[in-house]
C-alpha cells in the first residue's frame, strides 16, 4: 500500500514538471550597443531569468536600469539600458538655490549653489559630478542644513559657560566667564555675552584668552630681563634699563591688562630753556631741549666771550662765562675831564671832556665794548685853501665853505652843491666831483650791506641782505649815472623772510635800549628800560612773533 502511494506521488510530480515546461513563456532576445556589458543569457531567457548590465568604459554610466528579469508573460521588466558619457542632471536643492548655469554637468564639473538664510552647506568641499557605481551623481550631495553655532566640547582653561548646551541656533546667546588672568572681547573684560549669527559664527568668540604682555624690547630700552619666547602673564614684573638719553619711569615693568606699566617705560630726558645773564642765544633757541642737544650763547654788549651748553640728565653742562670789558681812562691832548673821572669804566659809561683853549667846547666820550667812542680833537683849527677836483668854491664863511662842480661833473651825493666845515685843520665833508656818466653814493637799502665793485668797464653794487631778509636782486649796475634796480624801490630790495613787526608799543616812562627801527624781524627781541628813579614791574623783554609783539604787562613805577 505504501509502495503504491510513493509511485503515485512521483507520477504526479512528473506530470506537473512536464506541464510547467510546456506552459513557460520565453522572453525575446535583448540587443544592446557595443559599449554595454551584459551578464546573463539574453537569448534563451524564460520566466525568472535575470540579466544585469554595466558599461564597458569607466568614462560612461548606464542610462536606465542596471538589472531586468523575464516575467511570466514572456516580457522583460524594463527596456535594456544604454551607456553614455558621465553627466549629472540639475538637482533640486532644498533650502538653497543654484547660482551657476542651469544645465547638466559633465564629470568633475562643480555645482555652484548657495544656501538660504540661516542655512549652511553640509560640507565646504565642492559638489562635483562623479561616477558612483553605475550612476553619475553630485558628490558630496548638495545639501543645506540649518545653521548652528557650537561651543568647544572640551573644557578650556580659564573659560566657563552658563550652560551645558554646546549647539545653538541663530539668535541664541551664551555667557562666557573668564578666570582671574584671562580676558574676552577686550583685555579689560572678564565676561561677555555672545550671540549666534545667521552665518553660524559667534559675534564674540566665546573663548577666554590669557592676559599676556609682549616680550619684545621697546626701542628705548637698553637691557630687558626677558628671555626670547618667554610668556609673561598678568601681574608679572621684569627689570629693565633705558638707553642713554632716556630715564626709566620705574625700577621695574609690570604686566597689566593695559600692557606694560608704566607706559612709556622710558621717558625722554629734557632740559628747560636756560637763561644766562648778559648773553643772547644765537643758535637753537627754544623752550625745551632733549638729551645732548646743544645751545650756543654769545655775550651781550659790554661783555666778551661765547660758549655752548649741552642738555644732560636734568642739568646743563658747559662753562657759562662772560667777561666784562672795561675801558681805561683815556687822555685827550689839550682837553681835561670835567665829569666822571676815574681809572676804569664799564660798558656804556660816559666821560665829559672840555677843551682847554675853548671852555665852551665840551663833548662826551662813551665806553662801548672796551673801546672809547665820540673822541674829538681840541687842537686849534686853521684850514688852508680847499682843493676840489673838477669843482670850485662858491662861498666861504668863517670855518664853513660852499662848493659846486664844473660842467659835465657832479657830486657823488645828492644835490648840486655841497658844504664843508674846518675841523682839526682839515676840511670835513669835502668831496671830489665825478663825471656825469658815473654813479655816486649808493642808495640807502634798508636791512642790507652794500659793497662797491669797481670793474674795468662798469660800476656795480653788490647787495647782501641781513639775516632774516631775502634778496629780490643781488646787484645794481650804474647806467647813465644812475643806479639801476630793475624798477625796484630800495626799500623793497631786501624782503623779510617772515612777517615782521612794526615798532614796539610805547610804555610810559620807559625807552627801548636798542636803536629805533621801522620794522623788526620775527623772533627778534627788544628790552624796555625805565627812566631814572623808576622801577620796572614785570619782565622788560618782548618778542616779535609772526608780525605781532607778544603781550606782557610792563609798567614803570616811581
């Protein structure tokens, strides 16, 4: 019975196999291009058979599915694919937009896109068209993710936060607090509130930094007790010494949140303007001087000598000395001293002399810089006949005569006649006449020294302007008996370099000790002197500053 059942089972299975074999549908033959690789049997495929495809060249990718199968209807599940060059289609980018050309991209071409506000690229690596398996895709994928700001995952020395969170969205804030020797935002700040910006960056980097001072030596520091590369932190101190010409502001330098203290470490050594009695500063006159700067002095009238002082460490170095110049009593023949007789005299002291043969004839001589000025003769006067070259005497009265020149001649001075006085047996003021074609005395040129140049064929005047004035012309030529100045007035030949001052203001019961001038150069000085039995209140010297006299309250009181 069992054997009969077994035989019956095998007979039924055989019948089923024969039936399936007869009913199965065969799929049509697949034809692909030469650049397509097939794995499987495309010619004798029945239900369930699978064929796989790939490209023969690595520079191509499949356009279609990589795998198809023969279904129960004898049809393939899809069309056979083709192989074409690597090409990536334009993707849809969520939270972003393309910025480049809207077209398919070839292999290795970069996809240009940007993200919307509050979004960032997933990676900073550029998205390139790349073959991945059998497909061409952009890698890395052009994905935009929400912007985030992050805090360090590890604890930083000197830095702590008011939260345990380490990822933040735009607009979120975090408070950072620093240790005693740390700072954030500025060296003076020990805490700060940082805000996450839309671009994923903190407006203030939430990291504390150690307070440090530069280990570089200041240019004015000579020795600096700091090693190369040494790190110097808050409140540390180092010793130092300054270079010559500078003074250390402290015995040591201390590191502070504002840098090194004191600041500056080395200060300029300076000297204030030094007044030396009976002298004038003739070089480098100013109010403040730096170390080793020099000033040259010259002694005033009545004194002799000159010297130079140098600015040292808060004092002036040099020998400041002026010798007073005296005058010895001077005998004048046929004259006697009738006032202020003594053996020696100081500068500006005067002596009165009277002629012995004429008691009505008196004169004063003055001691100036060790020499007598104003000396006259007391000898009897008897002048002979006056000799005038190219001229003749018109009239003579007692000790005075008047004369003029012959035709085609003229006096070297202005006017057509002259006068002379008999003094000491000689005619004083007598001048020879010159040809009409020649030039006589030079015109008065203010603030200049004039030198005659008697050249072979012509006369010329060389003009040298005084210090503080500039030449408009440096020579005058004699033309037809007149000095030619290119239509310039003599007063305008020497022009001041800077704006001059008019005569200084009048002070009641006082005079200026220098001679009167129409104008004074900028930076020049004048000194007032009170009349006898008056005393000056205030400083008596004023300076011309750019066309204006400096104001000082000067007065003379009985």
